[in-house]
């Protein structure tokens, strides 16, 4: 959610910090700031520059208030405790201590009251400032160094956090700690980094160490030391990131979202590589070795777009493997005391691998004896490390807040997983598996055909872009796609949109239909075609404007619709991977027509690392 970056080295820190924060803008934020220590100055005190608003406002402020120095920390904040304001922006400084923080200190009210009773004076409404006070008091109370002071302070806080702490009195040192919020260390030559996301430091280094739960890291120019919260040393070999910083740039597209829509054929092809075995009519999933015979039930847990992908996964697994499936919102899962046991496989789906609600749901599942499989896009992220099994999509870095290529690669992962299970339960015959795998391999070319037909969709978006609301309808596995289409539109255009199972239209939404309401109907070929066309006819009978997403070669659908967008034919089970593409483009062009902030929609964050 919020963005973190820290640097210790010999170069000027401010350009590195601001550049790193620029790479983290996609996470969503409402204020930004840095704290930089100049070891060559007379007093050696850190300079804090921060303000509400975008990074451009911080850069303007830095022109008037330069912050020279070779060590510093930077932060983009998404408000939780305390409104967006200059005073509530990070870093927070108390005495010599500067702190930045992602997450929430759950016992902040009790700690604040205790500190105030001891004479502490607060300058913000945030929970983060509490930790700066705790660290300062620990040093005043005799802690021999910054790492010890941070370690002692951690014993007093509850909640999710990634802290980075700096002291004017211990130059050349940053101390970081992680619990349920992402944190990564970057390794350089005579300089080192810490960040909330590898994207922030990818232009500086590709050698990284992913920080585990309950770990502290001391970062200096000379190296990095990792311990647990009790001070016990941990050893970790660095990883080398294989994708480049160029992959995280716009590449000539107007927005990251449009670039990522066009990257989907490549992302799907990459997700399939090495996993489709057409000689054996089977799937290989990164060495995944599940005892499928012992799996009596599958429960998908996810949030947002990943939840919609999981709903498609339910259709696929039940159809191809004949294993009963449930889909649960991770944010609700643990609060209903779910009934779980050794025969259950919980599949946690998260693009970032850091979604806090999903992490907590995994802990609940494991506590009750279920096995956990993670599907994620980010290697070595927290959720795959917490799970018993994991395999990854290969979407590459996704910068736009509204997920596109991460979603379609999740759909491909669902198809691969369903075929994997179906072959091992003997519910999926070899010839059917062969046909599905052949269609999967053919998908990237068909996807390219759709994403390159944007001109027609752009014209439709302009025609309906002033509507105050949209309705999306679909049946079967197209129902989750209707939900996803509505989510995309509301996320980036701020137009109210709802997704409904088409058969439910008569149970409420039909009251909204008039000549001003565009209704997007997913009606590809298949067993539900006639019933969906009847729903479409009901919309037109009430003067609703119908935009149909149909299969190429359907010569009748035009007579039932105001506008038609055609997608190539494919296997019934794989249709959602194609039908979602026009909805992504429609949402993008409507938002572009309205002039909204497409890559950084208001109030949203890319990765939700707080509950």
C-alpha cells in the first residue's frame, strides 16, 4: 500500500529516494516525504522534507529546501490513522530518530496514552509517530545502539508493519523490521537499499534479499545483517531479479494500464512455457507434488480481482476435476470460524503475494489443519513462502493499479490447475485434455487479435462515456467476468457499475434499465447462449443500450444489440480469458475520455497490506 525506500552509500541520497518513490506511485498514496542525513555537515542532523499531495509537490518543495546527504529514507503514505496532511506525512522525526512505516499499529491508542502520560509531545495524528517515540526512549533508557532500541520497541507494538528507522547519532545505519508488510533489501557495491517493492530499486540493483516475517535487518554501506526479533542471526542468499527496469516503464503507451493490456498475450505465453506437455496430454506445475487423492474439497481465498479469477477457477475445477469447490473472500474468511480439516486444500490467490487479508486467512487455514497452495505473480513474496505449495504466474511487473495482465495470467493458472487435477482424478480424459491444452497454446495469438482492435472499442467508449452507470451481465463462468468488467470501470472511470448473473437481472437490476443505461452482455457461444440472448432482449425491450461481447461468426447477435464486439472462438472453458479483454479496453477508453487518473485511481492502492 504505502511505499518505502531507504539508501546508504556514497552518492547523494535524495535523487535515489525520489526516483524510488516515483517507481512506487502505482501503489497509491496521498502524501510523500524524505529524511536525509548529511554526514559532512556541522551538526549531522537529518533534514525532513514532506508534504501532502503528489511527488511533484515534494520535488517542488525540495527545490526550495534541498536535502543533501548520502543516507536517507523516503515514503509515500496512504492515510489510515490521521487525515492526509503535511503533519501526518512520513517520515516522522522525534529527537534524532526518523521513522517510516507501512501497516497499522493496532494498540496505538494505549501506547499513545502511555507515552503522553510520560511527557511525550506528539506532532501528528498517526500511529507511526508512536514508534519514533518508543525508539528514542529506548535509546535514552540505555539501549547501546539503534538495532537494540528498535528490537526493544518492537516488543511493545501489535499489528502489521514494515518499519525503517534512522538515527542522527548512528550515521551510516538503517534498521528495518517486517511483520505482515512487504520488505526487500537491495545489495550494491559500497551501497545498499531497503524498499517495500523491488520495483523501487530495480534501476539500481538486481541482487535482492526478501525479508521474512519476524525479521530485522541492519543496513550499512558495508553490508546487511539479518536477525529475528530476538536477535538470533539469520542467513539468506540473495536472489537475482531477471526482469529489467525497462519492463516497468510505459514503453511509448499513454498509460501503464494500456501497456499492460497489450502485454497480455506475452504474459499468457510466459505463464504457459514449460507447463504444457502435449506429448503426455498433461500439465507440469513447477514441481508441484500434491497428493490429489487426499484432496476432498478446495477452497479458493482471494480479494478483489483475484477473487473474480477464483470464481472462474471454481467452474474450471468442478468441471474438469469433479472436486467440490468453494470461493471465499479472504477478508471475511477467518471471521466466520470456517470448518476446515486435513482433506481440504486452500488455494490462496494474490497478484502481489502480500495481501494482508489473504495472509491472515492462510494462517487460519493452516491452524485448522488444511494444506495451502499459493498462486502469485511475485516470486519470494510472503504468501507463497507462507503456503505449503506454490506456483507462479509470469505476468511480469504490473504497475497500473487496475489489474489486467495479472488477472488473465491468473485465469490461465486456473485452467492449468484444473487440468492438472482432472488428469490425476481421472475425471478428464486424455483427448479432452489434449484439446484444452492445444487451445491454451493458441490463446496468445487470439488475445493479440482482440487487444489490437481497440479502435472500435474506443468509439463505443466515446459513445457511452457520459453515462452515469453501467450494468454488466453474464452467465456461468462469464458471471465473474461481468463482475470484473464492472470493477474495472468503477475503479478507473469512477462511474457506478454493477456486475450481475444474467438470470438475476429480473430480481432487481431490471428496475434500473432505461434508455440512458448501457448494459454490457457477455454472450459467447455455448449452452447458455439462448438464455443470455433472452436476457438481452429484455434489456432492449426497456430501451436499454446493449453492448454485446460475442463469438466471431455469430451473425445473429447484431440484430439484438446496439453495438457488438466479437472475440475469436475457443474452448468453452477458456472463453473468459478472451471475453475479459474488451471489458478492460472499454474501461480504459471510457476513463481516458473522462480524463481520470487511470494508473493511480483515487483512494486505491495496488497492494492492500492492511486490513
